[in-house]
């Protein structure tokens, strides 16, 4: 199977959130039917929050067997889980706390403590879960994109972009003066389905660069995400898509 690229444009961010929730449910039910479990890596940041709220509310919440869903994270900030900047905290508040999901099905990246050790511990958790696999094989990866072209915590010009063997890395972000723990591009690219969720006019120019500009992943890390044997779908609102030529 080769990689597919799909661009889906909606009127507004609410429709984008609803579409993301629908994709989550459809991919989840399909994965559970086929293999008995659904493995998903969630995005942090602000854009997916509404999608998480929709997934956590009826009727969506009641459409999947949560005991068979495993929630992972694409990246984490170097903070404890109760910190306002914590991706885990955001996902816990919007989603996990509202679901009948067993605690052991939530695979948090430890943001507190030594980031190199946390990266190793998260990779070990993933390797135990995806036992015997050379790379993690998520059924679904949700990603956002920053207005500098980063995705997960793969920021422009950072060392983590070069990683070709690790599943997880502690990536120093000079402009933030802090490390972040992130799945690497090859780990993300072994997912069956990658769903980018991008909204707002302020991201339109960078989005056009990423999707239609020259391949320059050191400057535009989101270009690294290609899903080797799966699909990458971009869910966009009209504002984010406004500068795309092909729409
Ligand atoms: C994070 C994310 C990051 C995010 C983008 C977009 O931890 O911040 O995983 O990659 O998705 O920065 O963030 P917004 O949705 O807040 O614009």
C-alpha cells in the first residue's frame, strides 16, 4: 500500500472538530472490529480541544467500546500533569475524565523529571504495547500544526528532525528554551491514518508553504509527515485553506 493525501475543507472550526470526531469514531470501530483494539496518538495544543469535547459527549461517546481504546500522546511539554501547559491535563479535562476508559489504557508521557529518561520510558511503553513491531503502528494519529510549520514537537531546525531510529525523542527547542518530548517523524509515519487538524487565517500562509511549497522539512517539519503506508488527511476550515491554490 502506498501513501495517500486527502485535503478536506469545511466552513468553520466547529465542522472541522465534528469531522475529526467522526473520523476518530469510524477509525476506532473499524480497528476494534479488525484487531480488537484501537491505538490512537492524540495532539495537544488548542485546536483539537473541541473535537475531544465532541468525542466525549453523547452520541459519540456511546459509539465505541472504550475498554478497547488505547490513548497515547504525540508530544508533551516539560511540566507536571496538573500544569496548565500540560497536554495530558488538556486531554484529561476534555476527554479522558468523561470516558469509561480503564486507567491502564491511557499512556501518558511523563512531562516532569528528566526529559531523556521520560522519552526512554515512553518508548519502552510503546515497544511493550506494539510488541514485536519495528515501528509503532497507530491506527490514528491526530496532529496540529503551529504557525511556524511545526507538528507534534518537531520544530524547525531542531535535532529531533534528524532522528531516524528512535520512536521518541527529547527535542531541545531553542526558541522556547526548553525540551519537549515527542514522537519522531518515522514513528508518526508508520501510522495507518494521520489526521491533521488546522484552523484559522493565521495559519493559512504557512499551510500553503507546507502543502504547496518546495520540500524543505528543516524549515517546515510538517512536510515530514507522509504516512509511508497509510493516509494523511488534512481537516481545514475555509480560513486556514484560504491561500491554497488547489481547493
Ligand atoms: C503541542 C502540540 C503542537 C500543536 C501545534 C498547534 O503540544 O503544542 O502537539 O504540535 O499541535 O502547536 O497548536 P494549536 O492547536 O494550539 O495552534
